[in-house]
C-alpha cells in the first residue's frame, strides 16, 4: 500500500501523484482517473479527502467529470499561456493552483535599461 508523508496535506500528495501520471503521459487524454472510492480505498483516506483530490485536479484543469464514465483526463484545461494564467487567477483568486508556488532564487537592483526606462517613464540607468 502507498504511504503518505504528513508535512504536506494528504489530498495534495495524492493529487500530486495523479498529476505526475497525467503530465508524464502515463495517463493520456480521455483516460479514466481513479474514482473517489478507489482513491479512498487505495490510499486509506476518508471519502472527503478523496473527493478533495478530484476537486484539486479539476481546479488545476487536468481532469473533468463525464456523466456515466467518471472523471477523465482533460489536458485542454491546462493554463498554457500568460493570458490563460491571468484569466485563471481572476476566476479563482489564486495565482498558482493548490500545491504550487514560486521560488525566488535571487533578487537585486539593476540599473534600468533604455527599453525598461522608457516603459516605466524613468531615465536610462536609473535604479529600480
């Protein structure tokens, strides 16, 4: 039986595993993903947790429910462009889908290039 690490909520761990299967191609467009009942049984979690897994995958644009079939892979909902991501953030109120975040590796001040200065109404070479 798969095991869970407790630092990250179980529903995010399970959703992450299924997301990895989708993004790697192990689960293809239109393939059925495990039902909430299967997720609950396989991972030994409550039905509420299993339902939250599927809701998370839906909110990430990776799956969609199909009446009479269950939940299937739908990569058409992935946010591929900046415009898609902006629309998703307006719609959901979040910049990143659940379980995702940005890591700032470095930050600093650089003199403004001519192009950046013109766009910001600054003098070329100005700080910030």
